[in-house]
């Protein structure tokens, strides 16, 4: 059983339907206001003002919303509030039974170990705002993102991006965590019982070479069949299962499509980082140019 360190399960156990409805109403109005005036919340949920005020107090106590006082009183959703809404959805739809310890925290997300109703371990990743390369992607019409996008929309978009690309990659046979569900900025995925590549100790050159081959093969499948480039590949975004030496490429939200004008330089950078790491750490050498040609299918 997972060890509980983040209190979303506790928070959910303390919230009534009214509290969740009020939280959702605030979320729904965040596109219009940084802090939603209380009258707007009131007219959306139509509870008596005493029930509403009780709910708002509870949400404030748990820090799911923050309050602005001044010329008007308004409430804004916090990241913890957004986590709570996403987790409420995932739990009530049977994707997650319980959230456990935090296994990763980066600039762009918080990653938790969790348990599915079946008892299996799973991973829940809550995105925090954008992703590296977001400004680059903003320039492409397909995402029609502009400077007006709030942290909330950005975080949700990032979750959606990661879930969709994982689904496409997984379907085609790339070794990535199997995506299970997604809601708002939260992505539920298969738990990889392995360690980050940068933590792997010394390795036999033939094993290291096989691992590198399989990583290059996955970059090639992603490039040729899904037409994407990871864009942030390094020893920090690859996990190794030590019992089989299988390598999984994780952390995809900043991927770029092949026809993106920067895809070429991102692919080159991904390949250079990985080859440099394998050379330095395991003494396995490969040529950058020929590896790129293999990935592009210019020869095999
Ligand atoms: N599916 C998974 N199974 C097991 N562990 C995982 C999984 N996904 C992520 N992790 C762990 O959590 C860490 C952070 O995950 P990830 O790289 O996806 O998030 P991140 O927010 O982008 O972090 P960073 O900004 O540090 O790159 C990983 O290095 C890994 O140790
Ligand atoms: Mg990462």
C-alpha cells in the first residue's frame, strides 16, 4: 500500500458536494476574473448565502482558493484547488483510489505515486503551468495560444498535450508509460518500476550499447510514425527497469512535430545529449550524424 504524504485524499473526504460545486463555479469563472466577485459565484451556484459562505470558508482553510479583499471581495482558484478538482474527477471515475508519496518534483510538474482501485501502482502527474519550449509552440497556429492564456489554461493544455502524445506513442509501440487517464492538468499513467538513467551505476558496455540502441529505436519510431521529436531528452527523462534493462522515455509535453521549423535542431540536441551521456558514463560511442540518419530512415 502506498504511503500517504499529500493530503488530497483527506481533503476530498472533508468536502461536501456543495464545496465541490462552489470550487467548480470559481474555476469556471477564472477565465473572466483573476478573483471572482462573490456575486458571480452566488448567481452561478444559487445556494443560500450562509451555505455559500460556509463552503468558501472551508475552501479557504484548505487553501483551495485565495481571497482578495479591497474594493470588492473575490476568490481565486489555487493550484491546490485545481489539483483537488482534477483528483476528484479521477477518483470518482475510478482511475485512482489513493494518492501516495511524491516521487518527483520539477519546474513543470509534481509527480505522485498512486494506487488504482485494482491495487496496482500508478503515477499521477500534476502539471504546473507551461512547459519548456512553450513560447516556441505559441507561435504555431495549431495551438492558437496567446499571451492572454492564464496559468490555469496553460496547465490544462500541458496535461492534454502529454496525454495525447503518450497515447499516440504507446499505440505505435514506443516504450513510454501507458497513459491511463487525464483530467484538467493531471495525467494518470503506468508506474515504471525503474530508476532514472542518470542514477544507473556502472554498466557492462554491451548492455549499455543495447540500451542506447533501444532508445534510438524509440526516437526513430516517434519521429517516423508519430512524427514527433521529444525536445527535452536527457538522462533525466529516461527510466531504466533494471531487471530487464528496458528503457522508457518519459516527460513529453514539450514535444514538437516534425514539420515544426525547430524540430530539426531539437532532434539534433536530443541525440547529442544522449550520445554524450552514454559516451561519458558508459564509454559507448556513436556518431551524431549517422544516428540522426538512422532516426530519419535515411539508412538503417
Ligand atoms: N510513469 C512513471 N513511473 C515512475 N516514475 C515516474 C514516472 N513518471 C515520472 N516519474 C518520476 O518522476 C520524475 C519527474 O517526472 P517528469 O520528468 O515526468 O516530470 P517533470 O515535472 O518534468 O520533472 P522535471 O521538470 O524535473 O523534468 C522522473 O524523473 C521519475 O523519477
Ligand atoms: Mg523530467
